[in-house]
């Protein structure tokens, strides 16, 4: 004869504790990603869009283009200087050589100005839309372009004062050499800043795009 009351299959143990793996009545699991839940993740910087990725790509391309144009401009200037010297030494008419060199120099200045302006505008756009190292790199590019113009006019003023005040040809040649060395240093410094800043922005965009794809 079985007892009318026996030990019921109660999910609660005698001490009132609930076995592991069972939810209390009315308690629902927190959704993944909700603060405090197991799937919650900490906030990260937003991944760049495809537009930012393309902008940083063109930023690097234009930075290389500006460096290339300025290098070509310097080479043409050196060649024109040697041509003028050779023409003068041969006793020829340097007017035609000077005119040709001036036209080429003017065209190169125009190309340099247009490419530099495009790079400056693009660097400002990237600096506004990017974050972290991407923004830092774009600011470096924009700042380098501005500093390049300032240094150019400073060197030009030094050249006018020193060369114009030189009393003999030896002093003129010496100051021309000093200005040329300083101008080369300026070009190398600006070129390094442009390339480093553009590479920083590009790497930031690629790293964040890769993180967004694996997320």
C-alpha cells in the first residue's frame, strides 16, 4: 500500500535552493549585447566607411604626386641653371634659354599648385571624418602643406636680403649655395611629412576596415 502523500518531485531542495540550470519564475535571460550580459561588448571606434577608405587611398596617391611634382620641379630648375651657365660660357644668347626655362618653370609651378591644393582639401576632409591616427595623419599632411608655403617665403626673403646686399660675386655665390641647401632641406622635410601622414591615415583606414569585416 502506497502512501497518499509521498515525496513530490519538487525542483526546490529542502533548503529552498534552486538547482543549477533552471530559471526562476518570471526571470528571462538578458539579451546578448545588453550591459551586464555575457555577450556585452565594450564600445569601439566606428569602422570607416567605403568613402573614408577611398579618401585615404587618394590622400596617399596625391601625397606621392605632390612629392614627385616638386622633385621634378627641382630637377628642371637645376637643368635650366646648368643650361643658362653653359650658354653664357659659350657666348650664346641666353635670352631664348631663359625664356624656355621660365615657361617650363611656370607650368611646373601651376601643376604643383593645383595638386597641392587638391591634397590640402582632401586632407581637411579626411581630418574631419576620420578618427584617431587617421585624423592625426591627415592633420600632418595639411600642416606640412601650410608649413611648406611659410618656409618658402621665409627663404625667399632671406635670399632677397642676403643676395641683394652682397657686394661681390663670391658672396652672391655663397649665399645662393646656402639658400639652395636650405631649400633642399625644406623639400625633404615636407616630403617626409606628407608621406608619413598619408601612410598613417591609410593604415588606420585599412586596420579599421579589417576589424569591421571580422567583427
